[in-house]
């Protein structure tokens, strides 16, 4: 088991130009990260492929692993041509993942506006989603890459919906990137949801949130769950998730893969990321 950081956690510093992705990797290694997950926010490996070799070189220089590669995608399309084009684009990103040397790649599957995120709509979309996921998973198999869906975006976010997709795809090399905090976005208890889905995880994200009920609007900096409650990003170990119990569940399950801290709070992203990694290591040792 290795604890590291997703580059997404440093997005604000990357977007502002305070650091680029190579400097982010250096910062992660210098601040105790044992691996980096490449999540291209603020940069693109599709548009700037020369970064791929540079990223590999920087991680080798700093002595840390590249744990995975994440790419945004959506197979809900208005016509067949756009649907097929999206499958081909994600396959191209599988090639990028291979060049990075990773064996885990997360791609999104579907997004819809909140009012359309019903279980009925998911069942109607399921056949086309399963076909796309199978095409990509089977393409990735030649590189021995396991693909995965993350529980985010409201539509395929609840633990049961993630399982529904995994079982329908029916590929051993298609799993879930299990984000322990994102279950809260659909009003699901993190401890319970992690217990349900940890056996399907190829990757684990540690994320924390502050939670307030729907009748207590805290104002700026908060967003609403599918049920109308309020969430705000927190430093891992400082929010309202029972983080010690979540980590105990993960550890007792036998999971021994990568754990990536994700920070999206209001604090400085470097401060939140550093403390989050420190807390994750301490809580894992205590579990």
C-alpha cells in the first residue's frame, strides 16, 4: 500500500501558473507522496503529448510511482457518430496511459443534469454505456490495464449504481475508482458505502467533506447534494467523514493498492494536500 496525491489536488496552483505538472510531481515527492495519480486538470496529455515522457522522467527522478491516469468522458451523446468518436477518444487515452506505464486508468462513463439522474434513466441508458465500457476495457486489456469508473457526477455515483454498471459490464478488468467522500454527494454514508464497494476497487481516493443539513444554508463555498444537503471540501481527516473507521474498513478488507489523497477545500491547495497525506499515513498506521 502506498499513499500519494492526485494532481487534481493541486489544480488551483497549476491553473494559476504557480506550478506546472512537473513541478507538482516534484512537490508531491518532496512532501511525502509515494505516488502521483495523473488527473489532467489545468493541462492535457491529449493536446501536449510531449508531457508524457517528461512526466515519466520526473517521477523516475523523484523516485515515486505513477499510480494511475484519469480522463473525463461521457457516452451520453446525441447521435451515433459522436458516441463512436468518444469511444475512440478514450481508447487513445488508453494509449497515453500505456505510455505513462500505468496499469490503472479511470474514465468517466456518463453525466446528466441532476433532474435526469434517476434510476429509470440509468436503466434506459445502460445498454449503450455497457457497450462503450466493454470496448474500452477490452482494448486496454492488451496493455494489461484495468479500467474503472469513479463514483461521481450524481448519475452513476451511489454504491449500488456503480455495482450495477460493473456487473453489467462483466469484465474482471473493469472496476471502480472508489472515492470515499463522493458518496456523500448522493447522501450516502461513506462508511457504509465503502463497506459495500471496497471489494470492487482498483484505486482508492481519500477525500473529506464538511456536511450541513438542507435547512442550514452556509453560503458561499458550499454545494448541494442530490437531496439538497450542503457539502464543502475539507482536509482529509478534518471533515465530517468518520475517516478512522473508513480507513479501518479499507485496511481490514485486505486492499493493498494505491491510495490517492484528493483535496478540494477552501484552504491553500498545498497546505490541504500536505496535511491530508500526513493524516492519511497516521490514520492508516493507527487502524
